[in-house]
C-alpha cells in the first residue's frame, strides 16, 4: 500500500483513555453501476468527491476526532492551527499516531475568527499564547491532524521548543486562511437532569444540531458519537472525568464532516438535512438505567434515559414532522444505531422513510489468538454494570443471556427497520482489541502486525483471513433482505462515515465503483440496492489502511 493512501485518523480514545480499555490490557477504544442523479454543478453522485487538497474538506474522523479537553494534563497548552496546504506527506498516519502517543497533555481549543464569515477559523489566540508564554511548544514529533483543505493542525503540547517569533509568524499567516468547515454549537438538554437522564457524572446530556434547509428541511440525520464503553466502577470513574463521562468536559463547538457535511459536493444526499450529533457520555451505548446512585462513587448509569430525553427534545424541535430520517453512528455509536433502530422508527410519523446506518458497530463474538473470549466477558460486564438488560431487545434477551445481546450478530435478524451495515472486514479496532488484545500477546509477536497490516507475516495474515471469514459469516447469517444494505470492504480501518476522506472525496474507498456516500444514498432513497462484500486483503487498492504508530516507538 503506497504511503500516500494512508488516511489520517485520530486514536486518542484507543490509546490514551484507560476507560476505553477492555479487560486484561485490551486497548479501546468487486464493482457495479448505480442509478445517477444530477447535483449542483452538473455532477452526479457516482462521481468522486473533490480532492481534499483543493476545497473545503473537513477533519478526518475518529473516536476523539473533535478537539476536546483531555484528562490528566501536566500543563495546559493552546492549539495552533497552521494554515498552509498539506502535501502528500510520506507517512501522515504514522506521524499523527506517534504524536498522539507522545503528547500526553494538551487542551486543544478552536476559536472563530473575528472576520465577517462565522465559518472561518483563525489562530489569533495562538499568537497571544506564543507571546504570553514566550515560547512555542510542539510535541515530539508534531501532531498532524487533517482538517479542511488538507491543512495541518499542530497541537502544542509537551515537547521540543521552537522560536517564539517563528511560531507567531506561522500563527499570523494561518489567521489569514479561510477553512471551510461547518462549526456547530452544543445544546445541553438541561430539562433532562430532573428526570435523571444524565451523564456518568450527573451532568446534562448534550448534542449538536445544524438545521436543515430547502428540500431537506423535514429530513433528519441523527448521528451517535462513539467512544468505547466502561465495564465496572473503576473504568467508569476514570471515564467520568472526561468528555466521555461528562458534558462539562465537552467543547462547545465541533466541526461536522463526512456524512454530516453541509455541502452537496461532500455529502450529496444529506447535506441540507437537519443534522444532529449526539454526544456520548454514559459508557453503555445508551442502554443503561440504574436507579440507585452510590454516594461514594456518585456514578449515574442512565444511558437509556439520555437516549429518550434527547429524542424527545429533537421531536419537539421538528423531528416529529420528519419525512425522511436516518439514525447513524460510529463504533459504540454504530452499535447504538443497531440497538435502538426499531425504537427510533417507532418515534416518527407513520408515513416517514426511516432507516438505520451502523458504521463500524458490528462487533463480533470472537475468541482471541489465545483462545479466550475476552470481548464476551467484557460486554457481559458492561450490561451488568449499567443495568442494560431491560433496554436490550426482548427478541434477543428472551432466548440469550443479556450480555450476548450486545453483539449485533444476535440482534440484526430481528430488526424490522431497514439497516445498512458499513464495516471493514479487517476492522482495526476489532483486530487490536478482540482478536489480539494485549493479554493474549504477552511476547509482542503481533505488535507490528496489529499496528500496520502491511507488516503482518504470512501466518498472521492467515489468522486475519480467518477473522474475516468469521466476520462475514456473522454478517451474512443475518439474511439478504432487499431492505438491508452492506458495504464491507477489506480495509484495515475503523469508522468511515465521519471522515471526509473516506466518506466522499477524490480518492475515497470504493466497492463496485461506488463510494460509501453513494452506496448509502442509493440505498436510503431506494434508487438501487447495495449489498457488496470486498475481495480479501490486499486486493482493494482504494483502501486507506489505518496505521497506528511505529512499533519501535511503543
């Protein structure tokens, strides 16, 4: 795989947050034609999206993609937005992953530019920070985050010193650059607190809403944030002090990208819809509900109440009149969209077109390379800790232990609402946390392979092919109803709907000569069905395989 095909993806939750870990040191967190339609500018939806180096692409997705306050900081540092075009750097993902692991402390904050457009980002506050601190601090190496126009975001954190004048000069230059990204303010559902619908720490739930317009004024896309789970008091206490457990730790403005983008050339079918990103702060994929609160820990397990409170708030804001509605989510949010799919449908008008999209949420019940089923034990602990059993589909819990009903393979067949499964057959999170958790590889035999699939030995690739076989079996056993959609590619990646580069761009992953955005759009609007499974690795040259860090630096 050429280095310039490697997509940049954040991995904060997977590598930095203890609450995003599984037991035993497991880290958390083929081609056909389609119907055509004309878009503004004479483009058709089957055409590739614009090159990210030329126009308004928004930040790449990850569990911790948006700039957030992070825990355990030894020093608070501002964010520097460097506004020069990013070339096709030799190894951007490796650079960013190394920096993520190395820069242990930072509080990145975005500030709107004091210029006419409210959609411009500038770095005047970084300039002030440089002057005030008399130095510019960069991580080792600098953190490269892909943002709009493929510009670089350098996060200032502990690391090497550089000239304050150089730092300020770059910051001033960056302040003149317009970054075309949709920034959306946070909405706190304060009324939910009285009902006990609160985050782990007791704070109000939250979401970001961008209003629709024109033909999309009565269409709704509700997207659930991902971020792993906590499975006991210890991991939930750790999570409680972060944005994944408290709305007090969330930034008040985030950028919408990928499926949430508001431009027709970046999200051709959903750009003008009402778009919602529901923040994740309960640790149970919105299924928990325990009435009693331990006065010692003061942990609130109320995910199901949050889901209900947010839905009611959105219904009151016009979703009750929806003509089209799509619930989606990434990772733990993708699991949310599966677990709540039919429930979401029941809330909406009888004549509405309602469907569900799960991105990287099809977690399978697979034993690890040592023959132990840690993921099954972990999910069982999540369900027990959060009291989730009563909020899982009874069609599953009536015949299986509740913990088993956290696995989509035991749920999907009973779902009545049309569902689209978007997943990588070599899902990088599942490889690292289900197939090869740290405790199952004490000698580090898999270290290089699970960081970069291109580094796998022939024997390891055979094991990965076996994992793919088991994954495909779990997916295809759900049946091939015409209402179901499938986009299963052979990439080493986790989550593909929030990243502009993966969702819809000039070099997006494709199946049947179709991008993810086109496949989902065609399926949702019934233009044509889409059920495609990729050939085995390494056949797909359109993949953006995820690379975590250089093993020698771990």
